[in-house]
C-alpha cells in the first residue's frame, strides 16, 4: 500500500461541515416548545458533536420523559431549515477531491443518524466522494455510550452501530471490504474528544481540527496526535502521517497552520 491509499475517516459536524447555527437553532426550538430553558452559547456549542440524546439530557437537562419528543422536534426543525444553513469549511471540498483523485479511500463516521448524514453530505454535493458513510441509528434515544475498545468483527455487516467507537469500527470494516486498504493504517480526523476516543478504541491516531466546536484544550487533553487549523495543514499532516509504518501516536501534540 502506498501512502496515498492510507484511508482517512472524517467526522461530519465541526469537521467537514460548519452547521452555522442549524443544529443549535433546532435544539433551541425544541427546548422552547417544551417549555425548557435554552442554555447560553458556550453550552449550546458544546452540544455539537456528541450524540444528540446525550447532549439534550446531560447539557440541556431534558428529562428522560421528554427526550423522544425533544429529538422529534429538533429533527423536524433541522430538516426543514437547519441543513440549508450549513456550509463546508474552507478548503474541504478541494481536500476531499484531491484525495479521491490520488486514490485515497475516504469515509465518514458521525454520531448523526446515518440517513441524515447522507442527506447533509448530498446537500453539499460531496456524498459521492466517500467509500462509506457511517452514522448512528435513527432513534437517537435508543443508543448506548462507547464502552472502550471494539473487538474486530463486533459490528455485524449491514447493521447500524451505536457509539463513536462502533461507528468508526463499522467504517473501517466497510473500507477493508471495499478495497485492499488495511484498516489498521487508517487515520481519523475530528473536532471533539469523542472523535479521538473513537479512533483510539480502534487503534487509530486522530488528527484534531481547530475550526470545530471543542473548548480550548479539549483535543490536546483527549490525545489528538496533531491539531491543525487549515485544510492545507490537514492535507500536509495526513500525507506525512500516512508515510509512517503504523499508527502509534506521537509523544506530543503539535499545532500547525494556526492563524
């Protein structure tokens, strides 16, 4: 395998797509309709990335009895207006197109429901660039949290996984089935701690992107192998890490392209 065929698995919101208020507006609409208080901006931004049901209960304080209805209201609002509010981060389309042209397999692993993730990526005209798109089940209230390392083959073919670690594992399985790529050589790219944890549970390094929604220090503390701040820096970092014989994490976190 050449360095250009090492697969890259991307998170979605905060990594490829800036939801530009589409997610937080939908959450605010759901909380308001249910008569619940709407958190301030920093707490609302912290809800982008983790599983929605977890964010609603743990950050917004939605009672379990209202969780399913909150998800339903949010989903309707997001589909009606939120998707159209989003935009690709600068340089992302070119980055993905360069990888496809070079023969590098790319995938998406997101905690957004899988069908909705496909809709979002199609809206931005990039769904067809990915070898596979993996997300969570449509019923976000039915999920389970990540539980550490994922055993090889633990995600049945055709199933919809739960938890970031299992979602990453499913993407790896799809990549291995679709090509000669070695899933153990893949690299993860994400903007939150759960992306780093999901990668680590599968034995992968994770590059953190500084343009997403992680609070200061989160990616460093989570163990991101590097942190980048531009698409050009991400491209260069992936190329360099792909040339390494394996995926053992570096001893320190570097920052590149910070402007």
